[in-house]
């Protein structure tokens, strides 16, 4: 009987632990480690497998990043000037833009950088910062993730590199654009930028 | 020349007198703790206990920007940009200068000289510019950091063979790099306005004044024929850039409005350095 209780309590301890009751640190670390292992996997070395690798990373990123929150924060007060349909579209386009920019970069520039997880700070019951640094050769880059807890899950809504917040940086750019332009025009502008970058990338790949 | 330096030092030191100004330096810090920090700074004349108190006190006003809950748009630091037309022109000038001249030259330099050589050169120049960081630390009342800079200098100049090696870093002596612009910022001086200099890139009124101070404290300034001095400056810049190739490209690539993106990145990054 005693043994049964012991086994039972162990079982109960293990059961609710994963998934939901994650700490911010675990959410960040888990995702980054998984991304790094995908980047290291030899079967993606082949240039033809690049797209597949990218889809895999994108999936992990989508789990831990809250793109709607991010989009809303980059627009700040202007968010309300967007119709619900425009908000939807903007979130989608902005997500695609970030993916295109940063996944390309990660795939191209990953050379065994090491990520050191420094600390986790709770700003409130539903807000936290996870501090990390990326080390390559002797260059250290501090990268901090800001997370928000929604429905029990911690998700990233801002990334700060060397003190520069991604959300704030885009906010300063969108603010400038929205002074004269309409939400529709901003969305168009992002679409154009995506197309432009796609063309540039194809040209680069064609050249190499 | 030396008198100019004294005059300048006086000018730098002068705003230090009404020290409660430091309390205003970073808004969201607990108001009660901030003046305390300023007080310890004034009385801080070097003994161990005061050092400790100073260090503790500093935490309150100089908080890590990432620990303050400042997601709100209202807390965005927006710098005035009255010179925007000039700045944009200079931005485009520097952009072309980078892609057409600096980048290809730096690439060539990088292929000829392997990383250990370039690192040695970087270490040498960093060791040489110790006065900038030493004085900037002292002016902020960061006595311990200034001490660390001094210790680094002694160690790297001797064991590190005139500064080419950095044994001090391996012994854990690796403080954040201070400069005069940060010192002015720590006195509560605001950015003033944004200004883009040709060749030198983004700056603000405050950081430009700071830069003048840095130049006075930089031994390279005192190399005799001015041409040689400028040559050394240029070479140092080239060597430094060889470690940063690709940074500007990434920033520009991720931007939708590159001018605004760079301005904001500069301001945010400098704020972080001042807060440290």
C-alpha cells in the first residue's frame, strides 16, 4: 500500500508538470534549444532541404511568439484605427515580414553560436523578462525576451538586442508612416517590402 | 592645447556640482532611493564601505531598462530631430560611403589580416584609450569601475605586452565601456537633439559634446603631425569596423524606414549604456 501511494504521488507530480505550468525561462530555453537542434541537424544541410528546415523552425517560433500581441504593440495607439479585418491582415503580414527577415538570417548566419541563459525576472504576475546572451568567438550579444502570460502559457512579445527593443524600433517606424498614410497603405508598404526582399534573395541565390 | 583640456575638464565637472540632478536621470526609479544615491556619490571618497553603499545606491536610479515595465508607447524615448533634412542627407552620404568605400576596404583588410592580428590591434587601442573610460567612470562616481579600468591598464600594459593581449579580461576584469556622453547622461543631461555626422554617423547633441571630451582624453589626438594622428584614427576605425561588418546591413534589411530605424536604435542603445 505504501508503495502504491508512493507511485501514485510520483505520478501526480509528473502529470501536470509539462506544457501549461511552464516558467518563462523554460518556455524560451525550450524553444531556442529546439531551434538550435533543427539548425544543427545534418539532414537539412542540403540546400533543397532548406525550405523544410525553415518550416520546422517557423513552427517552433509560432508556438512561443505571440505575433498578434507583437503587432498590436508596434502600432500602439494606432491599433484602434485599424478595422478588425485590417488588424488581422496587419498581424499576418507583419508576422511574414519578421519571419522572412529573421529566419533567413538565422539560417544563413548560424555557426555554432552558444546561447547562455542568464536569468528570469518577473515584472508582474503576467509579465517577465528572460535574459540571455549569444556568444560567438569572443563577441557577446545580450538578447532579452519579454513574455506575457496568457491562458497559463508564457509567450514572447518583444525581443531586445543590445538594449534595442524590436517592438519599439518598429513602433518608431510605423508611427512615422502612419502620420501621413492610412492603415491600408502601411499594409501595402509591408507587402511591397516582402516582395522586394524575396526578389533580392532569389537574385543572391541565383548568383551563388 | 593643455589649457584647453583644463578648461574643458572644468566645463565637464561643473554640472556635477548640483548633484541632485543625478536623481532625475532616469524617471521610473523609486524617488526615495535616488537622492540617496546622489548623496553617497558626493561623500564617496574611496573607502570600502562607501564604495559598497555607492554600489547599492546606484541600483535604484540606474535600473536596467529591461526590468522597468515600459512597454507603453508613452514611455518611448523620442528624440527631437530639428535637423532632419541635414540628417537625412548625411544618412544617405554615410550609407553610400559604407557600401562603396568602407565595406570593400574593410573586407580586403579582413582577408589579409587574420582575426588574432586584428584582435591584438583592437586590444592595443582599447588599452591606449583607458583615460577616456577611467575619467568617465570617475565623473559618474563609479569609483570601483575606474579602479578596474586602472587595474586593467596596468595588467594589460605589462603582462599583456603593451596591450596587445587582454589577460585582464580573462581574470574577470571586463567592465562596461564608459564614455563622456554617458557621463553627461548620468548627470541627467538629455539627448538634446539627434544629429548625423558625416563619417562618424548617428549622435546627439549630448553625445557630440561627450565625443569632444573623449577626443581630448584620447592619446591618439596628441600624436604630433596632425596627419599622422588622423591616419591612426582612421586605421583604428577600420580595424574596429572589421568586427562589425554586417551589423548595419542587418539593421537596414530589417527596416521599413531605415532612417527612423537607425535613429531609434541609436537612441535606445545609448540609453541602455547610460543606464548601466
